């Protein structure tokens, strides 16, 4: 999907939940094979949560992408939140790996959660990603996920 198509209809509403997906540049698998790189990503999601920009509900760091379900708490636009996350996490991973360059693909996918959507079903979908991908047989064996309901 072209990047401009991702922007159509995008809006930011404090208090609304969003399901966001960001992918590694060229869908690289090598970075998050290193558990510490995955923890760098988690640290940046937690920083946005602790700074009261978002209220994280569920997330998973997959080998080539991240799914993140959160409620917007700040008046910061959705695109600004994701930009901040991607910039800071890329800097952290690049520092750790002693590399430079692009980590994330341009843009991101988002879905604003409607009242009729079952937010727990969306969280289950996110958390079960490693199972569906065949990375583990039991979700407890995968280290890079969390949900507020667990």
C-alpha cells in the first residue's frame, strides 16, 4: 500500500484506543533476533506510557514488526506519537548495535478502535502473533509481549 494511502482518514483523538503496526525497513529479521534489541523497543514503548503520552494496553515485538494497542492520553497527534517512538527506538537499537541508518519502514498502519470493537479480542490477536507465526508453541515462551489483562 502506498504511503499516502495510509494517511487517508487518519485522525487523532485523545482517549481513543489505536492498534498500530510498524515494520522494520525491508522487513529485516536480523535485528530483533537479538533479544536485547527487542528490549530496546519495549523500553521506548514504556517511556511513552510513563510520560503519559499513551496508555499501553497490549504489544508484541515480532521479528520484523511491532503491534501496539494503546489509548492516546496526550494531545499529541497519532503520527507524532509513532514518529517519536520510531525515532527514539531506532536511535537506541542503532546505538546498541553500533550501526547507523534506517531501522523502520516509512509510515505505519493504524486502526482507530470503535466502541463496537472488542478491545480484548484485538489484544488477544496481538499477543497470539508469535503462536500464529510458529515462533513458539506456548505464548509464555515468547519474551517480547505484554497486555494489561495478564
